[in-house]
């Protein structure tokens, strides 16, 4: 039986950060992972350049049954702290969009940095090795693994969520939480493309690949508006606007898209469109295209072919009034549509739900059920927006758990 101070299960973003911090603090740490490739989710993130944090992180960028739960960890380890670590390792990076920070080269820079930090803390690696069983005798956690029996006073679960099963995602952490009596918040794909019934989507299939800036909002009451780009696909909608809205979407409910290019209500747009008809002599098709200059021509054509708008197509602008322009304004400034589903965990960037925060101490990430047991990263019911927020939660929760353990030395 090999004895350690801390056993960390999961060598992803949160697990690597936790192991490195605990090891550098003088603890004897072991890090286990079942995958042959280290931190593959970091590697594929951000188009291979890893959107590793966001300079504008706050608790409002996260969704959870306890919206304030993430505040403590995020204040203990901020985006500025991680940026300082990146700079110490001389990794070049840039701000791409709305505070999102990406590596100039490849995501491997972040993985190599975290591995180096673990090595600096003399972390013992066990990979690829699987955990077959976990027991707790009241003072020690005893793990049966493919590397043999391991034992430690502290066990940190950093096994991630369910997205991208092809790179090794499993429900191990969720099952372990349940084994030790923790409540689970229902899990579902988040930051994921939305799909529609084939008959419903047939008019828009021809628009696949088209992108434009929009305002988007999910179905939940607390859902914020996102100012991002929308992407039409053969099966539905994607792009940052829809990925953001998907986190706040519930099956059977509508998402809302404002395609006007500005923050306005349908009534305001209707008034503006009526004003724009004064003196106009063009037909409605050409006139409408001029009102939404950021729309590609094929989107204008597809839009005016919508059943509720066909009465407008081919008409003279001078013939249009509130009766015709009201539905047009409503459809553009508040397009409500009900997805049939999502592209699932194979395309989701993160998981919503997980280990209930009600069973964890916010200041330490330690279980309220079992002393010495910690849950960090995506396995916890804390889900960030698109844009580096989920990685910052991983860094912050890993750091917080490690220093909570170090405080008990």
C-alpha cells in the first residue's frame, strides 16, 4: 500500500492545478488519470489554442443552483493570478474577444506549464491508470487501482464532466459523489449547438455556414442576453450566441434571437421600419435588405419566405403598414424558436449540473458529508459562460482545495 498525503483523481485543468499547488506546498501528492494523453480537453480547447481565462471573470459569469457559490474560490485565485503564472513560463498570449485570452501558439503550452508545475512539486504520476474502488475507513481513503493499492488522508475528485466521451470523459466522479452520499444536480450538455426537427428546419438548411451578429437569450427566467455571433448549420444553430443561450435552455421551451443588429424591442423596430417606408419606392425585398445591411442576401430571401412574412415579399414598400410590418419586426427583433434537442455531449463544451454545492464548503471545496474529500472543477454544479470562464473555475477550485488541505498541515 503506497501512502500519500493527497490523492488527486483526474489530470485535467483542475486536477493539475490542485496537485501542483499541494505538491509545491510540501505535501506528498499522487495524481491519477485513466487517459494515455495528458489533459486532452485542454489540448482541443479554443481551436487548439486554449482560451485559458478571461480578464473579466466574476460570479455573474456562472450558473449554479447556488449562484454565489463560486465567489469564494474565484476571489482566492483570480484570472490575474493565472495570467501571472502564464507570464512566468514565458507563454505568449493575446486577447481575442471580450476579455478572452488565448495562447499565441498551441494549447500544449498550458499543458506543459501545468506538468512542469506538478514536477516542481514532486507530484507522483499514475497514468494511464484506472481507479476500481474507493473506500474510506474514517481517517484514510483507500483506492484500489491498476497501479496497485493507494492510500491518503485527503482525496480530491477532479474527474471533469460528461462532454466529449471520445477523449475519455466518464461519469466516475458523479458515481463517487453518490457513493459517499452527495446529492447530484441533474446533468445536461451546455455550451452546445441546438438542433431542430428536420421539417421545421428545412427552409434554413440552405443557410448552413452563414454567420451574423445577434443578441441571444435562453429560456430560463434568469437568462441574460448575449451579444455574440450566430451560425446556421444543416441541423440547427450554433456559434457563440447559441452556445451561450444553450446553457440557459430547457427542453420544450423557446430561445429568443434578436437579429436586428441592435438592442431594441419589436415595437421600436416596427416604428423605425414604418418611418423608413416614407417616400420609399422600392419593392419590399430590396427595401428590407437595405434595413438590415449586415444580413447576407440569401438570409433576406429565406426570411421573406417564412409563411408569416410571405405577404410582404414582392409588395411595394408604399403598400406596407403596421399590419404587415408588425410581424416582420417581431420576427427580426424577437425570433422565438423551440429546439428539438442539442448535439449532445459529443459536441458540448461543458456539462451543466453535477455535485450539489449544498454538500460542499464554498471556502474549501471540501465535502460536508465526508472529511478529507474534495470535489473541484467541472464535476461540481458550477458552469461558466463561453470565453475562458470554465477554465478559470478549474484553476480557482483546484487552488482553493489545495490550500485548504495545506492549511491542515
